[in-house]
């Protein structure tokens, strides 16, 4: 067969993000909640690789009432595009980042008395009344205060300080994605024991704990707000099929057959000659590699959709290229569309499948798609 490029694609590699899917996933999650419980959409890490601003807009259209990010610069990016959105920062802030977050009118996480004092002072200096969310570490062992007595006194301190608005009290689960986790139940019980009496006493205090997995598995963890990330993108927080939870994957990762060539029996492809043709075959070359976020560990393990069929990725993943085995009698030609994540003619590769092959989680698969890959948005 000839290696003629029939219809040149627009880009060597690209991600297509269906914003309608994000909107519908948010509506589906919001429908799970009591009317008094708000959906906060987590759009950190550039919306888990989907694009922060576009994902945030779609999430708000789908019923999310607020947004969450990890870093001050992410809050700044969102604020520039969404002047009226409520934005919560989840991560640790340096003094300089605190100023950025306050200038972006974001809600601020606190768990140390000294940081609460800094928030008060910087708010005063910047002419703002910071909204704070006190973080209780109920077992994650990361950010947050572990001692319930200190959490109570922080809440009281923030509540009585005129220059500060006490907005929330929150925690984060370590094992919500493990269906029978007793540790999840312990964390929830610990949080409720401290948080419910405080809300009873204080009144307007938003309690929040649930990520996507907790939202889907335990209505008792919904409280006043849930913070959903992975599920809004149509990815399964339990690492299985998103369709089992009526979630629609929003992102597809595409490339194309840039070249097709014949290899004789025993000949190799790629760095390290890690794959050799057992018999004469045709090799397809796709201009996408680990520089685009296709992990090198997928060499000789993944399958890529071309011509509506799964084709084995053979050889080592390079920075800019991967190779597939098209077999001795290929039914596709150079120029054919290739799908690394997504569907083609009824066949589908999920981000969850790639995660399982790599012994990682779907979060890492979409977050890894690099800025070199242009995102195209379907509205
Ligand atoms: C504090 C916090 N809340 C909520 C989320 C959202 O979690 P998920 O993407 O599993 O819904 C994250 C994500 O890592 C997080 O760090």
C-alpha cells in the first residue's frame, strides 16, 4: 500500500473537550443533591487538563454555584474571566499568594492561628473583608488542623473578628474512592461531631467535605456543599466506567497517521528496539508522544483507535511520536484519524483504561496532557 496523506488534519495532536458533557455532568451531580446543598466545581490544574475557564463556565451553566482551585494564580485566572463567580482556594498560600488570592476576591483556607492573623492583617491592608474556611484534618494527614480543640478556637476567633467573614468549615477524605472503607466513615463521623454543633451555634457556616466519590456514595456527606472535580469531567472517581454513574467523558485525545511503512520480519521500531516484527507488517507513525502527555510507560501496552479498530501501540513512546502495528494487510492509510482517548466508530478507549494499564488514576491521565496539545471546545 502507498503511504499517501489523503486529508491533512489541522494539528498533529489535539484534545477535543465537549463542554456540553461537563454541563450535563454537573446537572446530573446537582440533581443528586438536596436543594440546600450547593455544588462547587473543582477546576484546579487547568480543569484537570480540560481548560479551567471553559470548564468553569460549563460547570456554572450546569448548576454549579461556585468554583474551587488549588492555587492563587488559578484564582487570578478565573477571576479575570468570571467577575461574579465565587472562587474558593483549597491549597496552602504563601504570604504573596495570599495577597493574590485576596485581590482575586477568593475565599481563603485557614488552619493555623498565625495564618488567620495574617489574613486579617492583609485584608485590612488591602481594604477587603476576607472570607475564610477553617480546615479540619480528620485523617488525611495533609493540610488542616488535627486537634479539634484548636479547630473550635479558630472558628470562634474567625467568627468574632469583625474584619473577617467566617464562611466555611471543611475537611477532605482520604479513602472516599474505596467503596467499603471504614476509614471514610470514621473521618465523616469525626467531622460531623465537631461541625454540626458549631453550625448549630453559629448559624451561617458552610460545612463541606465531599469530593466526587463521597458525593456519589454517601448522601450523609453532602452537608451544605460538595466539591466535585473528576466527575464533572465525566471521569469515574472509582476508576471504573463513568457510564455506570451516568457520567459522560468530556475529553478526547486525537492524532493521526502521519506515515505508514513496511517492516520486514525481525525489524524493530523506536528507541531501544523494544519491539520487533514477528512477521512482515505495516507500522503507522502518530506524531504525538510523551511531550504531549502520552506516558512513556504505555510503550508496548496501549491500544489506539484507527479506522474504528484497536491497534497495538508498539515500541517505545518517544517525546513526539508513537508507533502502532497495522498488521500485514492494513485497511487504513496515512492521514487516517487516530483516537488515544475517546470513541471511534463504536469502539472506545477510556482514560480509565489507560490509567489501569499504567497502574495510576484517571486524574493523572488528563492532567498530563501538555500545553502543546491544543484544546478544541465543542459548545
Ligand atoms: C481538597 C479537595 N477537595 C475536592 C477535590 C475534588 O476531588 P475529586 O476530583 O475527586 O472530586 C480535591 C481534588 O483533589 C481536593 O484536593
